[in-house]
C-alpha cells in the first residue's frame, strides 16, 4: 500500500481537497440557515430549533471525515518517510516529520511532490 501511486496521491491531495469542499459546504450551510430564518420571520412564524440544527449533522459528518482522512494521511506519510531509504541516516527525516505534524495537509503534498513524484525514476524511493 505504501508504494501504490493511487494511495500516495490520494493521501497527498484528499485532505486539501476535502478542506476546500468543506469551506464551500460551510458557506452553503450559512446561506441556507440565513435564508430559512428570514423566511420564517417574514411569514410571521417562530424560528424553530430544527431550522438551525437541521443541517448541523451533515456538517459534523464532513468534519469527522476531514479528521479521519487527515490523520490517515499523517500516519501514511510518516510511515512512508521512515521507510524511505533516501532519508535514512539523515536529519531530513526529522524535518519531514515535523513538517507533517505542524503543517499537516500542505506538508504531505510537498513531500509527495518533492520526494515521490520528483524522484519517480529513482528505484530506491518506490
């Protein structure tokens, strides 16, 4: 699984793409919430809790999905970096792991571009 091109690309790109999609989903949620509240107030009715809380379950599910994929990506790329023979006996391994931890989604993307895609022809990395 560590040497599969699909999983390498998935774990590099998925946290960022899902993060961008979640921002769009959040914007939709806020606009939908404001529209529902304005409609209820204009019709003279009360604003019910179900209007406000109705879509929060979907938002929480998306957040949980982002957390799950981000943690999976973090573990995948830490294991990949530790097993990378180009980084053995090198302080660059510590730099990559710190980059993964502190700059989570971007760190994996940079590692994928520099160490995997950039060295695709080197048989030691694959």
